[in-house]
């Protein structure tokens, strides 16, 4: 298998990884109340029989769960915001299907993905700070950008290598063709 085919296979694999990550991330934004109930149950905090939460993490999870229960009970339409967040993730994932079809022509998607991943960090710190989100939770949010940028950057770099390989092909072909006697 030649180098270009190897690069294209890796690009497809990493692009699928990124697409699946976007879809899963979006899908988890929809059933938040159920997810928080599950987490508190797994931590032994769901039924109130556990001792007082001892870590900042468990205190935060209970606070978010209780706020979400109260909000959904009184104002269920507020969850519509996270439904739209999920929709945004799904649509970005759909856009990356273009990179699967033709990564060289659609290299701009990888550039877009790197920019989006890089902007997660200042966005999470700015708005997380304004909303009173603990720093450790903002770091978790930032991890999506930090880990997401790796496959996208590798795809972008691989596309650039494919472009370089394709530019060398015509030169290599013209050098390998026998020259007519009059040219020699």
C-alpha cells in the first residue's frame, strides 16, 4: 500500500473517531437529569442514606442534580437549550462527513475543527468563571478541546502530506517517461 493510501485510511479512521465523539458528546447533553441521577446512584448519594458528601466533586454533583431537578420541575423548557447544544454537535458531525468524502478538498474542516477545539479553553474559563463553575469542572470541559484537537490536527497534517505527494507525482512521471530523440 502506498503512502497516500495509508494516510487516507488514517484520516478516515480519525475523522470517524472525531464524528463519533461529537455525536456521543451531543447525545449526552439531552438526558442530563437521568445522567445525574445515575451518577449520584453510582456514588452512593442518590437515596440520601450515604454519609455527607466529603469531596468538592460529590458536593458539586449533588448541587447540579438538585438544581436540574428543581429547574426541570418548574421550567422544563429550559432543557431545550441543551437539546439545541446537542443539535449543534450533531450538525458539526454531519459537516465532517465532507472530510470523509474528500479530505484534501475539504481540508478546511480540519482547520475549523482545530480552531473550535482551541477556543474551548478560553470559552470554558471565561463563561465557566462567570457562571460559578468550579475550576476542576472547567478543566474537564477543556479536555474536550485538548483531546479533540489531536486527531483533527493529525488529519490536517496528513492532508498536507497528501497534497505534497500529489504535487510530486507529475514531476516523477515526467522524469520517468522516455524523452523523444529530438529533445535529448
